[in-house]
């Protein structure tokens, strides 16, 4: 019975992993509370790489590798996650000169009216708290489970800056902190199910060569997945308004197309994601960026606890 429940949980993770997350290598970890009778603890490992990596609608302008280790506890309708991630890429040397008493950094950061660059590669810590709620489904359909989640993340950003005039090196100890809320949505139009998520997030970066902040208000629509033999494919479409780039209103259009395959022998999931981004700024207008990622996620440890009294 426990083996059957284990398999159901893993398949549930695979079936919902096609929804794009921020960052792109964070697979969806939605587990319906009705699929486990007691608390469940899951450790997940993600390894892969991306071409044209994008972080929170901000291009990184480099290819990058990544690693994520996450621990999730499911207890009734509550989910708690702690995730540690590492982004691996080549560091860009930074130099500076004093102009009118103020440092001017090279390479020069994007202007306040441009699409900001992503923070440099490094480690990021994330804590999430989620609650599941059952909503009424369509006629003669089971109730739909929705999730509401709070996300807190922080990333240290250390930068060595070389003076062009003296050759001396100074050190900046900065950070980026983010808080986000996302709520699953469900309604029916003309007999069709429409599923998605409403997302708000705020990020603040300071103590760096490019201090920035941005607020995001987005809606992500999740389209029904399709099975092509052993491969599951699914698409999402995100429309967003993001501050801090000199263009108000709708300024981000971000579709994503994912294909993944679950290997029942190793219990590994292989993901291939293409996520083009169209972003509008006051300085450059609309620009297109392309992100392609390949990664593997695996649950090396799953613990099913018996419900108290059983």
C-alpha cells in the first residue's frame, strides 16, 4: 500500500511539473492532499543547464548550469518548502573609475529605463509556505484543488571591483531579497476548464554595482497537457506588468513549452523547456530573448508517515 502511495505521489509531481516556475529549473511540486493519508516528506534534486538564462523576466546574457536541493513537507492541506540553489557561470570582471566623485562601473549596468540584467550567478535560499483549497469543479466533476503560496528568497551578491586608476581591488557585499504571492485560479468558459495562477512579487537588490527593485503582477495560464507516447508536453502563457524598466502597463509576454519524460526504473524526470520572452522597456521598446533549459529532477528520499491513530 505504501509503495502504491509512493508511486501515486511521484506521478502526481510529474503530471504537474509542466507549469513554468521562477526560476525555470524549479519543477512544480504540487501534491494533492487527497493523495496521501498522512504527512509526507520529499527531498528533490535538480541538475541541468540553460542557454540564455532568464531570472524573474531579467536576462542573464550567459549560459549557465544549475543545481537545486529542496525539501518539502506535506501535512494535510499545508506544504512547507526549503530550497537551496546554485547557479554556475563565468564571473564577469568589474572595474570602476571615479567621475565627479561617484564610481562608474564597467561593464556599464543597463539604464533605469532598460530591461535590467539578472543578478550575477550564485547561491539562493528560498522558503515557501502553501495552503491547498478545494474549489467546485464542472458538472459531474470532482472538486478542483487549488494552492495559495507565499515565497521568500534571498541571494548574497559579492562583487570584487578593480580601480582603473590604481589597480586596487575593493569588495562589495550586496544582496537581493524577494517576496512573492501566487494563487491558483480556476473557472469555466463555454464548458472548458481554464486554469492558471495570479502572481505578485517584489524584488529589491542593493549593495551591488546595479541596485534595482521591481514589482511584478502577472497571470500565468496553464493549458491542458498532451501525451505523445511516453512524453508529456504542456504549454503556459504568462502576461505581466513589471516596474523598474521605464514602461508601464503590460510589458512582459512569456510563453513556455515543456516536454518531459518519466523513467519508471530510475524514477528520474527529464525536462526540456523553451521559454521565449518578449519584454518592453522605455529605452529599447520590445525586445526578444530566448531561454532553453534541459534538466533532470529526482526524489532520492520520500518518507510517508502514518496518520496518528492508525
